[in-house]
C-alpha cells in the first residue's frame, strides 16, 4: 500500500473510528496512507505500533510502540492482553 490510493476511504476511516483496539504493524508511518490512518484511532482505545524503527509521534498520539519485528511484536501484544 505504499503511496497507493485507498478505495472507499470513508469506509476505511469508519472502521478505524469504531475499532476497539488499533494496531499498526510494520510501517515507518512516513508514507501515505499509513501516516494518516493513525489520526483516526479513537483516543480511548488501546493503540499500538509494532515496528523496529524510531517513531517519536507514537507517544505524542498515545500509542505504545513495540520497537521490534512484527513476529516478536505480536507476541508482546498478545502478552499485554
């Protein structure tokens, strides 16, 4: 999805707004559309990013950042619940 158009964006955003948990896996959050999706997570739901890179904006937006691979991050996420 790197830089690709997202069809039915209003439907996608509606899912993000209604989600009970918000998890982003394997993106630097520097490329559209992923960079914009994080802004739609409701402020009261648990929010996580799993990626080995540095992401200062995660903490500012209330995300927990598991700074690791997708496989290890998912294990950490499951343990968190």
